């Protein structure tokens, strides 16, 4: 099953609080919302993709526990981007100073900012072009580094502000560059 996009805009304009409540009352479903207000119902991942997502998150979390430079989030976390979209990257990281600037209420709900770093792992139910558009949206909303990992083609697309997308074929690892100093993501278990 691929994701399903539903346009309720001509019928109802969900407020941020209503969207949050919709997500809370339907915890078995994963929702995103586009900048134009379309409701996107995401298909759950299969076992292999879920396992690999967990591994990606774990690698970043372990690095962050040692460095203490920010906060790591899994694919269940909602972010309210500056363009109004609500997105849930597979893995996300926010610099500590940006996290600390949020109120307790902002930390408890959908986080009102774009992560500094994101990873999206293409699952069998995803359309590559849809995930690429999502990565572009992250970049346009302030992400400093983004990795789109496509297991099928064994390819990684790297998204940075003011740069063309860099494409790597079958890399063994990825470096966190200046945004995640010293972080190296091993891709052995992904491929």
C-alpha cells in the first residue's frame, strides 16, 4: 500500500490543534499534512524497513549520547515546518540550542521547527519522487543536511542548503559533516 492523500480543504480547514488531536486519537495510523493542508495517510512500514529505521536511529542516538549536541527523534515524531506542513522524517536531529529555545508545550506537541538533520529511508510502499519532494521541502524549510537512502538502487541522495543534490552509489558509510561532527553512519546493515 502506498500513502493516501486526502484533500479536505474545500470542506474543513483543520487547525493545528485539530490535526494534533486527529493523530492522537488514531495512533495506529501515521499522518502527515502538506503545506497546502492535504492530509497524507502513510502506510506502515514492513519488518525489514522498520528494522533498518531502528538501526539508523540507534546509530545517531549513540553518537548523540556521547556528544550531547542535540536531540534525536524517531519516525513517530511530528514537526511543524515553517511552510505549515506537518512532517515525520524517519530519523531527525535538532541542535540543542534550538531545542532549549522551545517552550514545554512546544516540546510536548508537534515540534514547531524544521530539524537540522533528517534521514528518509525509501520503503517498498514509497514512491521515490514523493520522498525526493519531501527532502526538497525539508531543505527549503531549513534542514542543514538530509540523507535519502534508497535500498532498492543502493543509492544515497545528499541534500544541503544552496547545493545541488549529491548522489552516491553504494556508499559504505556517510559522514555527518559540520552539522554532526564526528558522526559516521555505517550502511552495512542497510544494504
